[in-house]
């Protein structure tokens, strides 16, 4: 079998260098599905999807900053490498 | 007259929602909600497959992830069966059913498929295993995306099974007021 050609949905996509950007479409799809159920007035649906997406991405961004501080600053202070 | 503002169990909508994401809401007459829920769940599902390939669903090698992925419904089981039967083969040395490595190709040997090593000339001609598995972080993100689709679908199924009366077609705030007055 020839594997030179990339086959969508069969082969993995070679996007290792931008893996963190994959969070964005995931958050958008999650917001589309979740707000379809939770939104009481569908007229406000697009606005709520945008807000929810920003909340998810903002939360993940804050977590990333917090973990960077813990691993990059606090841990080296508490347990310095010899 | 019975008020539509009370929460009632709808087993048919719940069952249909288990078969295909969002279909339960179509049964309830909530066409737009059903379509949007389907876009959300199946969007996450196909996004995971696009990133990690068919290897993102594997009931044998990633069993715990597969339990979460199964919440999407029969689609996951169909993809897993295709993966197990058409992309995996037996390793003749260990007897294990596995994905192929570069430098191998899948050969039907009687009732089962086996991995056979390729010659240098065959490798240079472009032969190899039928799929390229996702590795490391990308594989994790792909599996996570499909598990998220499953978790989201669980919420969609519960909402179809026990529909919110405020979301039902023809519901208005006055109905809730009327039933409250009638019950008082």
C-alpha cells in the first residue's frame, strides 16, 4: 500500500509545532454544542458562543501562565538544581 | 388542561439521542437546537479524527479513553471496528494485533492479516502500512477531542431525555405563570 499521500481522517496530521492552536477549534465546537443546550433564548446564541469560547480560552491561558510560574520560577527556587 | 411547563421524561427522544447526537432534539421538535448540538458533538468527533487519524479511536490500546469516546454513540464503535479490522494486523513474532510500523505492509494471510517487512526497493517505491498513527501530544489532543465530544453528547442525551420545558416549541413565560396560579 502506498503511504506517501496524506489521507484525511486516516493518517495523523503533521501539526506538531502548532499543537497549542488546536485548542481554539476544540473550544469553538464545545461552545457550539454546549450553548445549543444551555442557551435559553436562541436569539442570544451567537453572542453566548463567543463569550463561552473566550472564557474557555482565557481560563486555559491563565492555567498556562500559572503552570509556567510554578514550573519555571517557584520550583527552581524551592528545589534548585545542583 | 395539562401545562407544558412541567419536566417530563421522554424515553423515545433519549433513545434516539443515544443513536445519533442531536437527533433526540429533532424528535422533540427543537430542530435548531438539535442541529446545533449535532454540529458541536460531531465537529469535535471529526476534528479529533482529522488530527489523530483513525488511530485516535482504539478500543484495544486506549481502552480507558475509548469508554469516554463511546458516549458519542455508534459512530465511535463503527470507526473502531474499521480500525481493528482494516488497519491493524498480527505481529508474527509476538502474536499481538497492532498498528503497522514504517517498513512494514499489511498482507492478508488466509483468515487474518499479518505485518510483513518490506524490502528497501518497496520502501523507496512508497509502500508502507495503511495508516500513519498519531504520536505524542497530537494523539492525546485527538483522543481528548473525541472524549469531549462524548461528554458533550452525554449532556445532549440527558437534555433530550428530560427536556427543559422552556425550550419546547410553543412555550411562553405566561404558561409558567398560569400553572403557578392554578397550583396555588
